[in-house]
């Protein structure tokens, strides 16, 4: 398994419970695919640099994970399909 940092932005125009449900769903994708979430941070609502899907604010989340390639592929696939996720970014961290 490799180490990754995943950042994703959830639509801020939803209810607070829906925002948390979206974040937990993204976290569950990793854990359901035999990988683990080492750290999960909620960075809060921030103004976007430019509108994305007519949204001007987004709720940011960052997580550090140890995941398989299949888990990351599944995360990318589901993040692209989920309309509540505005953007996501997966970065593979250097192995030490």
C-alpha cells in the first residue's frame, strides 16, 4: 500500500448534516476497499477562487490515507460521479 493525500471540496449550499454525510461517504470508499485513513481534517467553508458548477463557496476536507491502487481508482470514480463533490485531488506521497 502507498501513502496518499486526498483533498476534496463539497458543495457548501447543502445542510450541515448533508455535508458531513458526503465527507463520511468519501471516507468510507477508502475503508471499504481494504485501506485505512490515517488522518482526516475538516478545513471548513472557504470562498472558491472561481465559481465551480455555479458554486462560489466550498467545504474543504483533507485526508491522509494508506491505500491500494484499486481503492484510489474507486475513490476517483465515485468522486467524479457524485454531484455533491465539486473537486477532488489525489497526491501520492513520497516513500521514505
